[in-house]
C-alpha cells in the first residue's frame, strides 16, 4: 500500500513537472488566456446544443 507521504511526494513531483512544461510553452511564445467567470465558450455551446436527449419511458404494454 502507498504511504500518504509517498502520495504527497508524487503530487509535488507532478506539480513541478507541470510548471516546467508551462514555462517551456511560454518561453516558446505560447500565450495563455484567462476566461472571465461565466463566459460562454464554443465547446460549451456545442455540448449544450448537441447533447443527448432524455430516455423515453417505456409503458407496461411495451410501447414508447
């Protein structure tokens, strides 16, 4: 079983690795944009527009 100390160490290593990757991205000229709270994104609109409908209830006689 993994000790809690090991998990904390693993999380710290992952955070350091992520921070390093972010810095490399920014150094290569990448840009990070911060979206204002409550902003509507294209992905959010697509998920809303094309989401799956509710399942139709089946009655006792087998019809929809």
